[in-house]
């Protein structure tokens, strides 16, 4: 009988499809820069909340042409600060 490996089911505190989005290698696919939608999904916030965090420099971002990207390290630093303040 052949056993298939099953992926763990994401919990409510994880975005669907990403058990370890902010792994040491970067994003889920190894990326270092995330799209705004990806960052929102991982943090569990909306675009307007992320826009406010970017405007107040609580989270840093970079521009690639016309595209806005969020460095993985910026999300890690933001979450670390939230934990420190808790």
C-alpha cells in the first residue's frame, strides 16, 4: 500500500497555502520581496491598513518600476516589534 505525504492544514493564524511564508529563505517560494497582497495576507490585514503602515514607515517597502514590493525582513521586523510591545 502506497502512502502519500499530506501537507499540514493551515491554521487561522497562517495564510492559506503557506505554512512558513517567512521562512529563512524568504517568502513561500524563496522570494525576498512580496507583493502588497501577499504581505497583507500574511499579516492578516487589509490594503488600507498596510498602506497606513507604509505611510508611517512602520513597514518599509521598495519600488521596482511602478510596482511596490515589501521586503520579507521588513515584515519580520514589524512582527518582532509587535511582540516586544506586547
